[in-house]
């Protein structure tokens, strides 16, 4: 069967939030640009809704915003409520190595294991779709899983999972399933995938029971590479959502490890892939926008070649302040991704603009939407992003199927309730952006060392001429540290 593919690059660019009296987040910008480039995915979703197809597969790549699953978890639920659930995809046991997520998988390891991901020791071991791997040379080691998707949209009868897939490497220890009633015997797939990827199946897993794997100590092999585990209902129609996040990861780190990732992606057979990177590379002092543009473009071209009919959406980098540092690369990255999206016929979701643009993280923090580290978001903040993105995607789909309008209205109501809960008198203390008295949209930028009119104009997506008009300045005016520059947001 021909499959369509949609790959989304989650690179956030602009929710308009001003936390002062009577100010709002600019939900008017909540749309996906170049929506005509997403037609294949929308058509596939429509055939799924009409029971003419069995599944729609989403793969969501990204950094810590994705590994935590706060945003992706709600996007997954929103979409599965509309299209049915075919599971939550490949999972990695981050908790076994003091990481976080997913909440529905508990893992215990015994013996000696090593760990690597896109950021930590990626050159030592092959990295697959999850962005993580765990490796052992200990034949007496073991691993056990308990899968209990209590918080997920119903996936089958709630008692059994048809098939568990364990992804691993070639030339690995032979696995043995400890017979404790959790599932039937383990069967190795004889398919030889590229780049040393292999898999094994366990059938009829009892949800909530311990699935325990040990190794055949008589094996002549010397290593075992674990690349993830998935719990699947073979005959179930619906949407499957893989979230593949790595704390600290960048887009270029994913691209550097793309070989095994793309091999595994072919076997997952996605219709929609989301890439959510940008926060970490925004702070890289050795960052080259030319290299970034070249490598991301080449990666997209390869994906389009290997996955015929692929659809792609970029979403841009949110405004952040890691350790109170200014992310000097955010604007160049977001500009490059928008341009690549346009030239490659990809969709583009501009979270940074929806969020409020440069310096908006201060307002999100004051509104209880941003985390104290100014790099992440609270559960409420991630939920707002999830509902906004879900609405933007479903709004495109509703042009194909008007029945989706019901869920769209529900999402709008959720977004409105969140906005209405934001206190109107929150003050962003210590910010270099302050509200302008008498205007809920205008802000004042406080000049820092080394800043010019052109740099400030670029930060706020306005022109130098506008800054001069609003502030009675000339283009060659010399700015002073502490000087206040008004940026008008209400059409002035």
C-alpha cells in the first residue's frame, strides 16, 4: 500500500503574550503556513476517519521539550480522540538512567549497562529513532518492563497488547523471555535491515505485568544494543504517536546520527514526523548559520527522496533564557527554517511569534506558563502549546472533513480558559522589556551594551524606519545603555 508521509519540524516562532493589564497571547497567529504542502497527510487522515485505512503514524523528534512528553502527550491525546488510538509508539526507558519519561513505562535493569544518546557519547554506539541507546557486554544482565498506559487514549481492550517489538542490533546476545505469564514466547525477526538494525517480537502481552528479558549465557556474541520497545495492536485502526526526544539535543546532532535513525524510520513507516529543535543550538557560540542551512536542507532533500510523497512542517524555536543567557542564534535559526520550509514546500508553525517573540519568556514566566529556568515551560504552558498546535493542524484537516470542527471548538475553549486564567496584574520583574502605559500591545526595550537600531529591529521583526518614527530618532542615532526604545504592536 502506498503511504504518504508528513514530517514536521517543530521549531517555535511567535505566541504573542504581554503580561500587563488587559494583554493577551496572540492566538491569531496560530496557523500552519504553506498548508497546501500538507495535502497528502490530510487525505490520509480523512481515509483513516472513514475506515478506509488502518493507521496514521506520527513520529515527533526533538529535545527536552519532547522527551518530557508534556506537550506531545496532549497533542497525541487530542489527535487520538479524533482519529482513534493505535498506541504511543516506540518508547525508551529513560528512567533506568535517571532521565524522565515516559510515564506509562517502568523499567528495571540488572547487571552492567552503558548508555549513550545524541548528546552523550554518540560516537561510541549506533543511535536509532529514539535518540538513545543502552548497551551491555554482560551476559548475566537483564531488563524488565511494566507497561501500563492508564493515562493514554484507550488502545484495545485495556488488558492485552497484541505485539511487543524490541528493537536491537545485529550480532547481539540472544534474548530469552522469562516465563512469568506476562506474554507468549519471544520470536526473533529474521529480516536483516540496513545499518545493523534487528527486532524481536513478544505476543499477547498482559498490560501492567512484568515483561522480563534475560540473555542466553551460551551465546558467542559479545554485546547487546537496545534501541527501544513498542507496544502495538495489530488490527487496531487509529493514530500511533512516537515521541523521540533527547535532552540537550540539536537538529545537527540528529542529522549526524541519521543512518540508523532513517533505517528505523522506514520500518516505523510514518505519515507525519515532527522535528522540535532549536532551543539548544540557540546558545552555541560556535554556531554557523550557513552550515545549519546547508545540512538541514540536505537532510530534507534526502528524506523527500527516501520517503516519496513526504509532507514536512517546520515549527520554530521558542524564546528562552538558559541561565539568563541571551540566545543569539534564535532569530537566524527561525529565519532559516522558515525559508527552507518555503523553498522545500513544507508547512511552518511559528510558535515564537505566537508566544510573543523576543523576550516573551519573561512574560510567560510571570503568567505561570514558563518554568523558573526560563528554558522550559510549566505543564500549563506546554498544554497551551499542545492545544494551539493541535488546533492549527486540525484546522487544516477540517477543510477536508467538517466533522473535525467539533474538536476544533473544544480546543478553542480550552485555550480561552487558559488565557482567562492568566492574572491581569502580573509584573515581569527584572525584565529588559516592560509594558508601555496606556497600550496593552506596545512594549519598551531597554538598550543593552552593543545593541544598535538594526539589531533591535531584527529582534522585534520591525524596521529601523519604524523604530526611528516611534522614538523620534535618526537611522544613525547612537544608542546608550539603559535607553528605552518603544516598539509599537498595535498598528502604529
